[in-house]
């Protein structure tokens, strides 16, 4: 893991959207269909959406690599796509998924897999606190 995943310092990437200039994508929140936990927030485009529907698997658009991202294809930790929700303005989605095997996120805490939202912001100190135990 990198510094961003391990630190307790708040370093939000407010340039992320600007860096995606020219990419036709919308945000998609990925939610565990069984627990309602938010696993991650990513992006999809028309190609990734259609591939997700066709395969009934979680397929996203990697804005950093500019290519389809078959979540878990290389690690074997794929997700079954069970439902797609569309917001009122049709500019964001919620995918309800079921983890098929193993890790949800590339991060872990003492060998136990996290979802991607494993830290909360302590609003008094403006530091990140690992929800699985000690500070990040």
C-alpha cells in the first residue's frame, strides 16, 4: 500500500475530477447488497456499464489507466452485480454487488480485508482514524 492508504493525515484529492478532463464518466457508488456497506466510489462510462450488465459483474472505468477495470479479475476477488440504481438527474449510479471471493479492497488491517471506507475523519483533530482499531 502507499502513503495515502496508510496515513492518518487528511490529503483529499480535489483535483481528481479536473484530471479526468475529456473522459465521459459518471460516479458510481458500490454497495454491498447484503450488508449495505459502501465499498467504494468509482467511475463508469457507457462501455463499462454495458459490460457490467452483460456479465452481471462489477466492471468500472479506470480514469487513471483510461481502460475497462474488471474489478477482481486479476486477483480473483470479483463481485456479482445484483442491482443498479439511477439517481434523479441520471448523472450517478449505485451498484449493489455481492463479493464472490475474498477481499473487497486492496487494503487490509492486520491481514483482515477492509472495504475502501475504513477510516473516519476526527473533526476535532482533522486526522483520520482507522475504524478497525488504532489510528491509521
